[in-house]
């Protein structure tokens, strides 16, 4: 086989991997799995898709090397195959936002309208945390927080925010984060906090991007 043929074969395999990303539902499932391991049934509930459809999408992601599975009893659990999947999704998002006006329009109309302020970047948040001038809240569900979160972050799920305000000090700034840059929970948390008089901002990315960058993470129910 010539070197040209081998190169063509490599690109063909890359194209097949790319095909696995060519469906919005699969991209959404990858975002959920980036938070931690989930059963097929849990992913179906999160995405609002039938279990059979979710299973088919997951199998395609598995064949493309982007998801791995394990069986426990009658349930099958899926997770991303590695943090390079998060890097790939971030790169895809970056290219699309830069070059596709349609995506920028949706982001502006449905997300930035909720919060037009510049979000906190990861390195800036690290500096604020070292100074002790910030409270970081993770507004994802507890089962995602337990599997992994920003070191020092407090879990205040969005649906509990109203009655958990007493746990959030008003001194200093509050930074909220969730699953990723398109996760609306962080936007809604920031809006709710500001209405209550907090100085609040959201993290530019979510937990997966923070972890992929090699920044401090923790697991379990503790704060760090």
C-alpha cells in the first residue's frame, strides 16, 4: 500500500469519527457524559429522548471511540472516552461561533440576553479564589457535582437556589458555573442572585473545560 493510500485510509477513519459528531443529539449526550458517568435511562431523561434513540446514538459514539460503556446488572452506563473529547467539542464550538453567524445569533438571542456581562475566565477565577474574595457555586444536580467539581465549589443546584441563599455570603463576589458555555442554569442563577443584591457572574466555561485544562478539581460531597 502506498503512502498516499495509507493517508487516504487515515482520513477516511477521521471522517467516520467526524460523522459521529454530525448530529445535535449526540453532541448534547457528549455534554452530559462530560459531567460524569450516566446510565442510558438517565441520559434519556436528561435529553428528553426515548431510551431506544439514546441507545442508538451512544452506540455510534462508542464505535467512533468517543464513548465507553460498562454494564452493571441490567443497566448500561456510558461516559466519554477521555478528556480529549472535551477538547474536540471546545474546538468545534470555537470554530463554529467564529465563522457561523447563525450560532452567534442564537447565543445572542437566548443566552447573552440573560447576561450580557463578560463572564469570568478560568485563570481570573483562580486568582480570585486565592485571594478568598469569591464564592464559587456549582448549580448542577448533586449527582454531577459528586462525580467531579471545581475544588472549593459549593453545590447549590439551581432549583434549590431560592431557599439556599442563606448559605451564600454577600461579602465578595459569587461565580456560578454548570455544564458548559451553553448551559442555561448558570445564566439563570446569576440573574436570580443579582435580583437579590449579590455581585454575581458566571464562569465562561463549565466543569468539563475546567478539568480538561488541568485546573484543580475535587469529587465527593465536600467543598474541596
